[in-house]
C-alpha cells in the first residue's frame, strides 16, 4: 500500500547466501529470483524449496522478500505461471517485480493481495507511465535509471505510488527494457535475463573514414557504476521510498559491504536529517574496494548524460585486494548467523507443568508464544537453581533467536531433567517461529479460476482464419524527408491505384513520419503530400517520452491536432496517457517496443486503447502464430535496421562533444561490423542500430502463413535512393513474384532477426 512516510533499503540477492548477508548487514528488503521468469538467469537462483526457505528466513528476521518475475513471458509459458507462483504466494511472498503486462494482469486477477512492483524494465520515465501502471494495479514503480531528481519529484507529487530507485551498482547504457543488442548479436535477450553485456566491449567510433576515439578510450558504452551516498538526502526528499542496490550477480561479500555502508548513511539521515550531513571519503573507497569498473558517478540524478559517466578505459585485469575488509565482512555478515532478540519467562513450580513464555518483536510486530512441559518434581538432593535453568534455556544456537532477557520463577525446591528443559525450549521456540510465519501466510489461490480465464481470453481473441489470397496492407516508416520523398516518388506505388496487381498481393496503405526527423512545422505539409497519394499518414512518437519530448509536443500541440494525421504510433507507456489527457483521440497503433508476447498482454494493450499492435521483434514465427494468428489488427515488421539500443547517453558527445546537430556515426566492433549510431537531438537521445537490416523478403511464404495482413517497413539510416530501391523490391516480390536484384547490393547483407531462431 502507498506510504510516503518511510524509507526502505532494498538489497540484491543472487543466491541464498547473498540474501542472508544482506539481511545481516541491515537490509529492510531483499529482491531475488526463483528458478524461472527472472531477469538474472545466470545468477545462483534458488529452487522452489530453497526459495520458500528464503521467504521464511526473511520474515523471521523482520525483512521483506520480493520475487523477480521480470522477464517477458511467452504464450506457452503462461500455463506454468500459476503453479510456479502459488507456493510462494501462500507462504507470504511480499511482492513480485514484473515487466510483462500480461503477467501483471494475471497476478492481479489470480493472486489477490499480492503487491505488484513495476520493474525498471518497463521503462517508466515520468508521471504518465506511473499513472498507467497504477491504473493497472501496480503499488510501486521502479523508475528508469535515467530519471533526474526533479522528474522523480514530479511523479511523487502527482501519482499516489511508491517509488523505488537505484542508488548503487551497474548502469546499463540503454534504457532498461529497450535493449536488443545482446539479443540480436547472439540470441541472448536482456528481456529474458540472459544479457551478454556487449556494452562492456570496445568500439571504434568513426565519422566516415576518420576514427574519433583512441584505443585507450574505446569502451564508449561502458558506464561507470552508480554511487549516490552524497545524494541520499536529495533522493529521499524527492520522494524515493525504496533505495535499491544493484548486484544480483555479485558475491555475498559485495552485497554485505554495500548494504552496510548505505545502512549507515540512511539511518544517519533518518535520525538527524541534513544536520551535519557529510560522507566519509573512506566509505567511498571501501565501496570501490568491493568493485571498481573505473570509478563511480552519481548517474543521471543531476545530469542528463555526460562523458564523465563513461569508464572509456578497460577494467584492470588485476587490482590490489583489501583482504582486511573482506575478512571483516565475512566475519560480521557473511558467516555470522543472525538471531532475533527474545524475552522469556520460565516458570517452574513443584507439581505444575513447566512453562516457557516468549515474546519477540520483529518487522515492527510483537509476537508471543508459550509452551508447557512435564511437571516439575520435588528435588531429592540439590534443587534446580535459576542460574542453571537459564543456562540450559539460553542454548539457542542453530535457531533464529537468542535471549535478550530471561526471567525465571521458581516455586519450591524443584527438579527438572535437562532433557525436559531442552524439549521445553525447542517447543517454545518452534511455536514462536510458527506464530511469526503465520502472520504472512495466505489462503491458497484457485488454479481453476486461472485456467478458466485463460481459455476465455483465447476464445475471445480469435476473429477467424485469414485466407491465403487476402491483400496485405503495407505501412512504411520514414525518419527523414529524403526517405519520404523517395517513397512518394516511386512509379509503381500500389497506393496510386489502391489495389495490388495480383491476388493476395501487397498494397501500400500508410506512411508514418518520425517526430524526431520531421519538425512540427513540416507535419501538415507532409501529411498533405501523403494524402495526395491516397495513403494514410501517421506520426511516430519517440521511444522515450520524457521532459524533452513532453515540452516539444506541448509546444507543437496545435500543429499536432491540425496536421490531419490518421493515427499515432505509440512507443512507450507514457504516451497513451498523455494523448488522452491532451484530448487527442486519433487511433493509436502500438509499436514493437510495446511488448505483447502473450494474449494477456495483448488484452492489456487493447484496454489502453491500441487499435493495432506490432509484433515484438524477439518472437519467432511459431511464437508469433501462437499469439497473433487470425488477429486482423496485428502488424509484422518485414524490413528495417532494428534499434539495438536507445540511450540517454550520446556517443557523439562522448567522443567529440555536443554541437546540437543530428548525425549518423558508425561504431566498429571487434568483428569488423559497423553499427550505425544516430543522435536525435530533438529528444536528446541516442539510437544504435543493427548493422544488418532485418529483411523477410525471402520469407514471403512463411509470412503469408501467419495470418497477419498488416506489414511494416522501417527506414531509419537509409538514404533516399536505398529506401526507394528496397520498397520497390518488396512490392515487386509480393505483387509480381519478382526475383531479387542482387546487382544493387541492398540485400547482400541482411538478417532474418528472430523470425526463425527466436530467443530462449
């Protein structure tokens, strides 16, 4: 439930040992993944039995445990989700961290009372996205790492939701959830927790034939780790509730060390506020001793981007180990068993059952338990003393408890065997443990309800099979006026007649112009030129909708309403809410960055207002068929240099400074491939594209079999001549059965993306 009056220190745990170390070091909550559906597939994630044990361990020590279910979920995996989550839900799991909108909907409907946290993978960059997630049922949002303190403050002031933000650890170069780089290069998807971290590799940045960076500064995507010790007061006062440490792939020692330092300063602020606030440089050095990628930065909280945030140089292969620090962390947190303080009253009266009453305060709640044992006997020789009885009762090694206070009441000269005292202690402590855990336990959820809902949704989404001879409607996206002019000037445009030239052919029906490449004063003219050809015209909104974009569209709001657009292509969760609040009622077409990997996600998209939904780029043809076959409002991308990364950073600014002019540079990787990099100055973001374009030109038969009749070609880094040639080739192939024209070289280097291979 939303609460703005507390603060939480949230620690990572890639293993059971890391979880224990985090709790010992003072974490209020821990997040960790189970055996499936988590965004760190290569961590030492516990199996079901061990994860249940972890939930109990956290609760016994007054800590909360959140489960990461923060990957995109395929259609065939939905049926496994209920049985996977049910044991953890019933045990008292404190929250789930979710990326997939279908998973969010599923959990909300079938696990009542289980808090849902919207993962940073959802790319929540402002008020509008936060509002959307709250409406869907999220109790907390994990903000995009790129947000400033002021952007966070605005969310806090306008949306009743808990805010969780990163305070320490690795920074991704790309906006989380928008990265396909690892996926397209090697099939290891960040959206499935299998990122290979290609951003940590060296690249040679080129403008034409000229190299802009030296070999010593070739790690242009390798961001320094985040450290916000100095910003703790600012973050809390901006509205951050949960201060999140990154590092589920790190060791228990690292986790304990970072948690202990942030615990120290968080407590200091909560006690004294800003009075006397100062960070000891020794503590920063301690954090660097734990892990050093090339120094720390304060991330994006005070700056939009910057060269000072990039490590540039290679991480040293060897550095001096602070063995004294490591031994101290092991001794105090990693190897030490944490025990909760207990108060007890031991009563031993002759002829009456021995009793032990216990009280423990953990997690802000006081719990009591009482056990009775065998009756105390009259001592024949030496009576039992209070000191001897207490010594035996206080032997709590191997349990989650230790006695802080024990009062003993003796009645007469009593004798109780040691074995009986041990049994009394065990029963009382076991009872106390049960009472604590019972505070969190839930009633079983109904699997039958979940299965019925899935069946109903599947029937609901099948409008009927598509016939093989139906027309394909082609949409083309253009990022530059040159591309648009080339498309409009083609002599064989199917849109000129409105009909394909063969049965089952392709008709160009729509052109979408990019809002970053076409200034607002060009919108009306471009729309008119497109309409003159008998085609629909849409405006493409940016991948990231932050203050720069909001301000830009606010200034051009009248132009947007008057341009005559036939639809809006939406790329983020922020945009549908903004459009609604601004009274723009144009049809909304959700792009492939609005991930819908399963039918439940599709349902959520339609509830948000999507009239057409583009198939995600990481699904293969079989997975596409399972979700989208027969869906007359689905769209498939058949051509384009796919965006691998969308970043708040700027490669151009890093290597040569910012001049405010958009440009396409090239990054040469270790294999000799050249990755196009476009800096989009209007929205102050950077897009890195796949060097080989996606082309399904030779997959016509497979595309036809999918039952999708809306197709899209995306022109991004192509010049006008290339765009025209590529469009003509596709129209020829679909309408006339034309052969590939190898002499142009356009299709000599291409990829089918994930159409055949998919991702794990």
